[in-house]
C-alpha cells in the first residue's frame, strides 16, 4: 500500500493568521470528508481539472510530498482547498493503491464565519497547484470586496494584486451593469475604457450616449479619454450633448473610412482606393489597441509584461522601435 506524505502549507498558514482564523493540524479518516459538498465551492471556475487530478495521482504513487488539505467542520469535513488532491486519493483508493480507511492530514479551520471561509476558499489556489490566473484572482478579489465587504487592502494582499487593480475592476463592473440595464451591451469593452466612461455623471443621458458609442464603435482608450476630457470641461448639459453629437459624427466617419473598407468601396465605387493609407492606419490601430488593452484589458508598462526577458529579444525590440521612431519623425515632419 502507498503511504501519503504531507507537509506544511506556508502560504495557507500565513493567510489564516492574517485573517485571524484559528486552525489545527489533525489526522482524519479520508471518509470523513464530504467530497460532494466540497465540490460546490468558489476556489476555481472549473471545480475539477482532470489532468491535474491524474498528475497528482501519479505523484502520490511516486511518493511526492503534498501540502495538507484545508477543511472546516460542518458535520463532515468540507474542503476549502484540496479538491484535486482528494479526487486523486479517491482514484487511488478505487485502484486499490490506498486502503479505503486511509488517514489524511488536514488543516482543521476553527471558524464558521461565512466571509472568512469564502475568502480562504477563493485564495487557496493563488500560490500552488493549478494556480489561479490573474483574471481569476481579480474576479475573486472583487467578489470579496463588493459582496462580502472585505477591505480592498486585505483582498489585494490575499490575492496578490494591487489595490488599484481591484478598485478599477469593481468600477468597470459597475459601469457594465449600469449600461446593461439600459440595453447597452458593453461585454466586449475593455475595463480601462469603461473606467474612463465612468468619470461621467451616470445619472446623465450623456453617460448612456457615450457608453452606446463606445460599445458600438470600439474606439481606442486614448480616443475615449480625449472625448471624456472634452465633455467634462463643458459647462452645461446642452454643451455636453452637442459634443456627443460631434463625437458620434467623428466615429461614424471613422468607421466608414477605416472600419469597413469593403462596405465603403461598394457604396462609393468611384472613390479611388488608398490601400497604403488603409494598411498604415489598420496596423497603427492594431498596435495601439494591443499596447493599451493587451494585458487582459489593461495597458503594458514593462517589457517583462510583454514576455521580453532575454537580452537578444530586448535588443530586437529596441532596434525595431528606433526604426519606427526615425521613420515616423520623418513622416510627421512632412505633414501639412
């Protein structure tokens, strides 16, 4: 029979202490864990990862050491962390590699506080195993702040995020909801753009009109910032609505010229084609959008975020950028 090997989970213990959760390290029969109810938790958007369960099963066969499972008592034990490890153990029992009454080591959390249990459950996969992605950590953190009232600073520490990231995501989520309630589908609008739109008075018709234009035309983040800055400087509602009309006209003309060249050609067959212009604008727009929003809706600020780490790659980027800067400086000098 195999012998399971367990060790301390230093990240989990640090989280318990930070949140003031008493815990004990105990040994219990595996049968005391309610695997069915444990599966209904928020630790992962996909509760079971078959490949990870298979990897864990083989690692246990090989004698690898695993961090203790985390659970709390509710009649039986309910897992907050360790579903994949437990399913691996279950498969080994089914194969006859482990005894049915095998004993496992767990962290027994001495709390019934719903917020603390939810926080532990959501933070469990930040640092090991099939760890949560940046997007998943952000979603979990926003859930804890918006719905459970956790302090942003605590959520940032727990999920390894900046407070600004959490606050910006909560703002963009609220803006999406506000627009959606008025029939505007902003699901594909980047969070950074929605945060800019959120600077407008959400009780004003201007907010909804700008939200509609952004969702319909998909302008760049810089364009939206420029629009909102102009609107914020206007002194009256009439002036703001007048600016919105000008913005709508600008975006409509832009869509005709660059966004749908095939349609423009069909409707205006006598207009000479300008393929260089179209390709140039398309390439610039694509690069600008990628740099502004390519990091899961946020802009890049470091080469490392673009996965440029070795010296050769860094030099290639530097050389290419120098070429672009030189050529663009020559082009822009000649503009009328």
